[in-house]
C-alpha cells in the first residue's frame, strides 16, 4: 500500500500553498506570508506528518512546527544565518569538527519535513548543497587521518534519505577505522517519516551493531502507533540504542505537563530523552524562543516529581560556535547590556542573547 511506503510519502510531499489549503484551513495571514517565507526556507511536509495536524485548531503543536508565519520574516539583529558557526569549523566540506573527539558529517540536505525553527535553514532544502562522491572520499580521508576522533555523527538534512545500500557502505567504512569508537545517527524520520524504518534498514543497522540513533520528538502528539512501531523495530530488529532531543518551543512544548507527558511516552516506547535544546538564534525564530530563565524554571519542575530516566539535559548551543553548555541555575552571568555570559568547555567566554 502506498501510504506505508516511505518513497511514496516523499514523492507525495505537500510543497505548496494549494496543496496545504486542500488539507487544512490556512488563515489569510499565513496565505500572505507563504510566498515570502518560501524565498528563505522551503515548505514541505509528508502526508503522514500533515495528517497529525488538527485542521480546526490554529494552535495545534504539529501545525506550528510546519506552517510558515509572518513572524519568520522578522529578522532581528541578534539572529544569524549560521548561529553555531558550523561553516567556520569545517575542515572539509560537509564536516563540522568542533569538539576534539567527535565530528558531525552532513550527508544530505533533504528532510522529510522542514521544521520552521531549523538551525540549518541556510542549507537544508538546497539541493546544490548536497555533498558529492568526491567530497565523501575527502571526508573519509579526514576521519582516517584525525586519530583523535572517536565518534562520527551522521546528520543533515536527514541522513536516512540515503538508500540502505549507501548507508550500509558508509557505516561499514566508518566502523573499519581503528580509532573510531562509535557511530551515531541524527534523524527526524522516526517522527516525520516513520515508514522509513523498514526491515531491510534494520538489517543494515543490526549488521553494523552497535549504533546510537538520536531522533527528534517535540510533542506527545507525535507519538503515534506508527512512530512507536518504528522505534520498536529499530530497537528489537536493528539493535539500535535510541535517544531523543527536543527543542523547547514557545506555544508547542513550553509547559511542564507537556514535557512530562512527552518524556514518559518516549520512555514507554523505548526512547531515552537525551537533550532539551534552547532554541538557537537563527533568523526568523524569535517567536519560538522561551527565555533562558523561564526554560530553567520549567526544566527544574521536572526534577524530583519525575523519574530520573525521563529527564533530558537542558542545553544551549553557544551562538558563535562555543559548543553546548548545560542550562542550570547560575550557569551564566548577566552582563550590563542584558546578555547571558557563559564559559564554554574550554573556558572561553561567550555572550548570547537567548
Ligand atoms: C551537538 C554537537 C555534537 C554532539 O554533542 P554531544 O554533546 O556529544 O551530543 C557534536 N558536534 C557538534 C558540532 C555539535 O553541535
Ligand atoms: S528535520 Fe532537523 S535538519 Fe531537517 S528541517 Fe527539521 S530540524 Fe532542520
């Protein structure tokens, strides 16, 4: 059946205003801003993920993640195209090597769904940004030469847009490098395109055991029978360890009750909550931001009342490329101009707006 076929879901993605209006009620404001936002960051959603939207509810947490709004066009002075300075930490095209022992490798610039708060708006959905075979060979050569690297993180875009054969070959080659201790995959497909988790993909994963997969659920509504089944397969057939990272998003999951329900449901389907991210200072995202103090308060209310295994670490990826810091009370100083001053893992100071 086509609905359960991941290629059908990708080929039948809804990518324009007419397609979207045919499925859900789009407001006049959304209609006006659609062509303008599309210039900066493409719109696309799988029929599966769109079916999770409550078409009558304008505050639906799924809808808010995918439907562009006028607020995206507001670009304030503290927002950046590349907030984490990923491009400047690139020794080879497609690799960000910020921490000594691990590197991120962007294997694809295609995602099943484009999330409106995405940090990598500058490159996802841009097909000409996709690395080619020659660049892949350069990446392998770099991983082999850098003997301090212990972990490679496959990311994108979504690396699971690649075929099973290509993934098998990449995983096998990485695992054959003696100093590589572990391989991790960052993918939102269990949430936005769960049909991608096929038996044959799980065979590839099992063959390359052990693998760590970090997915990206933001709201309990995303935990459906289909996504739970994808996780069950990953764990029982693929023998994969599955973790989750969420982004703290205004109006989507910024309440203790929502986060608690999400985290308990994740544990129930076999996923360990890993990170809760502060929303990055990427252009057009200020309407999603929860201030750091408020985020710390929300996160603090989880502790004690909820099982420790359900609680992710609340982190901020420092604007300017300092890396991640834990967001806990007293983790920062407030500067005279109202910024937050953090020290990164190397002791270097970074001032950030949120
Ligand atoms: C987040 C990130 C990682 C992974 O960090 P962990 O804390 O190990 O999950 C690695 N490299 C870069 C550039 C990152 O932004
Ligand atoms: S799946 Fe990840 S990389 Fe792709 S648009 Fe969403 S947040 Fe960005």
